[in-house]
């Protein structure tokens, strides 16, 4: 059965590529700006239900790990950011750590009131004032030129209008303000996505949108540049996590409030499709003592233009040529001084 599924999937490869490109291509973002892919009300309900569970802390392992990495990146900044806002704070995966000195006001923002209460309870403010604001991450509303830094930890992948969100963020930043964020990339959960597609092709002759579309890393830079950010820094990383089977992975995704929230999501998944998908997953992505799941992480840093910000020199202003580089280094002594 698995070989037959794989053969049919290869025949449909170009079709899958077209679907993915339709959802993530930068050339489509302007036309998709007014199209709602995600049901924001459903996502808020999913977050409330997940965070109200008594064992909610068991499913924090990915966002807590990335939140700690985000704090490290905040410490790497030499600029003093007195007023900072976090968009989509969740259960407080950044503020549970000690933050850099210089922060005087920190805004926790999330669409879930349950998340805000838990984030406030677990926060460890070291000398700064903290305020919670319930707002939709899709349209953060702050006064223009009021923030020194905006951070976001694994939240913006559920935003419908990502270009509009970036524009709202840069408007709220002061000149030379910084935007620091992490977001799930396009290769996230490709094992689960392909297994479900193969299973549905075999059992139903078609595919459904079981996994939400993620932005591709090559699109992030163009979207931020289009919004007006300068001095962009974008890098990627991967977390590969092992699970006993596909079922435990899906259960944990629900506990993280990362279950599907698209308008086109199927409301039910047949048992035979689930069984076939689990068998395919185990056959194609077997790991030690179970299966593996990949989470692609995209880290991005962008700065709002400011008068004191470093800028590249004008074209033609150089006074040396790369052709003379050898001559310039002839008289340089590279031996270490004793």
C-alpha cells in the first residue's frame, strides 16, 4: 500500500508544488492580503482551551526553548530599549526569564485573556513595569513612534495579513527601533503533512488542508523590506523532536494550541485515513524508538530607519579596487607580536 501511495504522490508532485507556491509565494501576498486563511476566533478558542488545561506546562517545550533563545538575542542588542512590546506572548515564554537592563516598560499582548493571566503570573520583571493588553496579533495597535522594540515568539504564523502586521509594527516603532521575532517556517511538520496527503490520496483520491500553510524563508525578507524595515537579519534553524508515533505528535500539537485553524480545514478525519497516515509516517520517517517531527524556525531582525542608523555609501564613492587587494596587503605583517 505504501509503495502504491508513494507512486501516486510522485505523479501529483507538481500539483503539490503549485498549491504550496500559491500559499507562500511573495508575488501572491498583495492579492492574498484581503483573503482570510485562518479563523482567528477558532484560534483564540483553541488557545483558551489549551492553556486552561491542568497539564498545559507539559506542552511548552518548543515555545519555551525558542523563548529562551529569543532572550539571548535580546541580550545581543547593544541598543537600550526602554519601551518594549511583545506580540502574541502566549504563556509568557520570554518574560519568565530575566530580560536585559534598560527596559522600563514591557507590554504583554495576546488575543487570549487566559494566556495573558498566565504570562503575568509567571513573569519575572527585573526592574521594569509590566502591563497586559488583550489585542489581536493580526492588528497590533500602539501609538505611532511609541516603542523602542517589538518582539514576537512563535505567534505570527497564524496571522492572515502578515504584510499589514509588519506595517503596523514599524509604524509603532520609534526611529531606529528594532523588531525581533521568531516564526515557524515552511518546512515545519513536512513529515505529518506528506503522510496525511499520501493516506488521503490512497483512501479518498484527493487531499485536504490538514496542516496550516507556513511562510517560506525566502519570502520573509521581501515582506519586511516592503514594510520599510532596514538592516535585515534572517536565519533559520530546525528542531527535530522524536515521538512514539504520529498520534502523540498530534496530541501535543493540540496541547500547544497549534492545531489547524484554517477556514478550509476538514472537521473530521476518518479512522482509516488516520491509520494509513500513521503507518506511512512510521515507514517513511522512522526514528529511534518512534518517529521524528521537524519544526523549522525562522529568526528575523529588522530596524526602522533612523537618522543615526548606519547606511551604505553611495555607489561609486569607493577609493580602492578589489583588483588592488593583493597590493594593499603586501606590507601587512600577519605574524603575531611576541
